[in-house]
C-alpha cells in the first residue's frame, strides 16, 4: 500500500506548493522510492484545456494526451517521470463523475451529498494514483480557508484516518512575512493558517515556511512556530527561502533533512541519497561566468511568463549542456505585426515561435519566421510555430501569395495548413526521421515519440511543391502520413515541428531539438576576444 504526503498552502497563494511537492518528490526518488504526484485544483473547469493562459499559465500535455496544470510539468522535470490523466484532478472532474453516477442510478436512489459521496469520489481519485507506488504526494491547490477547498480538506481528514498511523504526512506551506521598518519576522499569519487547518480536522506534521532570500529563520523562530503550531519539534519547521533557481530547492531541503523527517514519520527506510549530479547541474545553471545568449519567444501571451514556462525551462536545460546562460526575451506577436520583426528581434541570438491557437498574432509569427529565415538567425518552431513556418515558406518562397491555414480562414484558396479528418491529436505519436537530415543527426535514431496538442496539420497536397522549393520534410508520422518536422538546409538552424518538444525536456536530459538549437546559437555568440575589441 502506498504512503501519502498531502501538501496544502496557507496565508497567500503563489508560495510554491508545486515546487515544494516536486522538490520533496525528487529527494524521495533519489532515495530509491517509486513516487507519483497529483495536483488537485478546486476550480469547476473539467481541465485547463479551454482556459486562457492568462488565468493559469500554460496547459501541460501528458503522454496520454491529458490537458493538465503547469505544476504537472514541474513534477515531470524534477522527478524525471511521465505523469498521466490521473495526475491532475479538478472539481469539475469530481462533480462530473458524481453526477454521472447519480444519473445512471449508481447511488441506488440515495440522497447524493458532499459527504460522503463527493469526498468518497475524491478519495477514489487519490487511491487510483497510488497503485504500484511507494509514496504519493498530493498537492491541494488554493489556500486553506477558501470555500472551494474545504471539501478536499475534509477528504484528507477522512483519508488519513483510513490510512492509519505512520501512513501519511501533512505538509503545510505558509508565508513568514518580514517587516522591514521594524526588522521583525512575523509568525502570526502561519499560526493562524495552521489553526484554520486544525479547525477542519487536519493537523500539520511539517511546516514549510516561505521567506525572501535575505530573511534568516533563526532557532528562536523555529521553536516558536513549532510550539504554537503543535509540531513535534523545531526540526519539523523547514525554511524555504528564495533560491538562485527553482532547481536548487531540493538541495536546500536536503540540508534541512526534509526528506529524512518525512521518511521517519512514514516509517520508511532512509536509503542513501546521492545529490552530486543534481548539484553539479544547478551549479552549471547558475554559473555567471558562462556566455549569455538572448533568445526571443514570440507568442500571443508574452505578457504572462508562465504561458511558456516549459519552453523557458527547456531552453535552460539545453543551456546547461552547451555551457551557455539563456536569457529569454518574451515578445508579443502583435507588436511584430505593428512594428515589424526587426524592431523587436534586432540583436537576439535565436528565436522560438511556440504553440498556440487562434488567429491573433498569426501574421506577426509569420513575419518573425520570414525575418529569421532571411537573416540566418537560429529558429525553432513548435506546433503553431511550425504552421507559421510553412505558411511563410509557401507565401514568400513558393510564391503562393494567399497561402494560409483553415484555422483562421475556412475558405482560403490555398490551405497549406488544414484540418485532417476533423480530428485532434493529443499525446504521444510516432515520428519517423529522414536519414541524412539535421533532425535525424540530433536525435541519433530512426524514430521517436513526441507529445502533440493540436487540431490542424500540414496539407500533403502542397508537400511536393514545398519540398521542391527547398523546405525538407525530416520527420513524418507514417501511420497517418502526416508531416511532423520540417527543416531548411544551408541555415545555421531552422527546424519546425508539429509537436511540443518542451513537454519532455528534463534538466539532466534536454530535448534534442532544444539542445541542437542552443548549440547553434552558441556557435554564433561573440568570443571573449571579440568583446575586448
């Protein structure tokens, strides 16, 4: 039977419950335990697929095609695991499941209530992700005291009782504010948050106290927090201060024996934990002496950094192995439509056009592709970014002036991008790589599997014309004869793919397309002698 760790948050939102869960999971994985992680969001949407990135950032896609919260991406990157639809649960899913059962007579005519029927459903979802695992970490979205979160706290209370002693741990993440004018650390908000949790029947076993980088949580503060919050001892108070990078958080937690404390409370063995490789990766990522490359991400949600968080992280991963510090510049595609690409991309070392839906910003993305193609700037297009690359090539190289996608113009005369059998592709699909291409060399193998999330495809009716003009099809899904990757020879780096490679990049295993992209950027960076001149 799996043991469970429940991560809740208090005082304010945005304290990093997801990074806390991912970091603890990393340490437990390094100790040899099979760990799965689950995010539960209290909102009524069934999943984030139709939600604007302005609301919750990017939609992260899993192998099985589930549209999930961005925290699932953190889980995968930290723990180096592949999550599934079981990893992200919303109130919309819970209530849909309950009401479907009620409509089909699944409750035998009983009055359907929050307790026990909804809480039982929540517990069933929690149990399902524990199958075959040693430890399950469950993060509850929102803040203790929120009305919509109360049913989940009640489910945790019931579930912990059913699990029995030494089979679960409650981790509560709170804020410790610092009053600069008086130079004081204030623990009262944490005390009140813990009391809110206790009033609902859940008693925290460990507190993760969030502060800014320059605040020191002294012994006296830990003792006070432990006493007023009913903890066993002051070691159960974990200080979570700002770090140089999120990937440093597991190292900070390890120094405070966070994983050791949790394993002891769960009655599990303290297997050896080797952090040397992870520590070396973090040091490389934070090495200020490395040359810096500025890479522009041109998209329609550039005002929200979290909208492209997996892309940003994948660039960092590739920077580590290429000895380059990546500086990301987010550029609004509509600004390029208005001002031209040169006004916004002058001086950048590489450009990425990521995925997206809808017509807004499309012409700016196409103008971006044209600019990098003509000016020999390394380029990586993904999803809608590949479609923009195909449209640019069709219009400005093949001479198909009105080439477009049926996503924005259903009646376009030359639909080089169109709907294929009115189907959506989501999740893993096979991709066969063309021998001798740059893409095949980057992967170093004949086939791969990549995650998709899109409705529209390269129109094969235009394939011969486009290939004869010089755009190489270097990857194909052979089962459906769909173009997956295109590349442009005689260019420092011009590759565009229909899938989303950022979703399977890892800090210690960067995706080949990102690794090759940053490698191409690094070759074009000025040398130290050129700087001196």
